[in-house]
């Protein structure tokens, strides 16, 4: 279970590890320009270590090109980007581009610890604040089970050459409920 604690900027999450009594802390906050290199490192490392089991070397190489530190800097100006940090080191990222969730990546050594879910909570909160009713995500084959656990439903497959992407959607019930409550 994740415990949410108040923080000056962002939210601090703590979650017990599987072994022992060690508590892992990480901060979820909006990305800053100086996070570009860390975000790039997380994305490229995750592509090479986690996504490589589902995609060819050619696909991974092509996708990696879009996540150099300078490319990530450009994305920071175009999207609402969040990061998860531990001891000021970026360990995960997720972003919102209109109604589309993009670039959700967790450092391989930090995966399966609730960080992706925590980032998605922030993305969904931001989407609700912006009036988004339905979130969409172009999911990799690798991430499809993660999004399905969060309630996203597969709509269709999309292909860019041999790269398969699963377009998934999920209604944001909080928006619907807030609208119903505001207008009886």
C-alpha cells in the first residue's frame, strides 16, 4: 500500500520493499529543465533492458533517437511532464499531452514498486484538472498489462513499420462524477 505524505513541491510516496523493513521513498513532481538528462537516461535504459524483449533492435534504436537529452528538453516545453526522483536522481517519468498519456518509463531496477502507478495518479489528477474526460495511451506491447491493470481498454493496434502500439483508453470517472455533482 502506498502512503501519501505532503511535500513542499510534489508528493512523497513511501512503500515497503519486498524484503526486510527497508522503506523506499521517492518524490513525484513536475519535471524541470535540468531533469532532461535523467529522463533521457531512464527512457533509453528502459527501452534497452525492458522493452527489448518485445521489440527488435531496429525498433529500439529508432525509438531511442527520439529521447536524447535535447529531444527530451523539447518535450518538456510541449507536454506536462512528471518525474519520480530518489535522492535527486530521476527514476521514472510520465507525461500528459492533451488527453494522451505519453512516455511512461521506470528505471528497470525500480520497476514493480508502485512508481508507475504513482506517476499515473499524478497524470490523471492533472488531466481531471484540465477537464479531460477520457485518457488515451499509445501503449507498447511491454506496458499493455500495466495499463490494463489501471483500467485502460485496448481500442485498436497501430503499426509504425514493425513497431506495434496498442491504443488504449480509460474514462476518468472523477470528471463524470464531478460534473454530475455540479449539475443536478
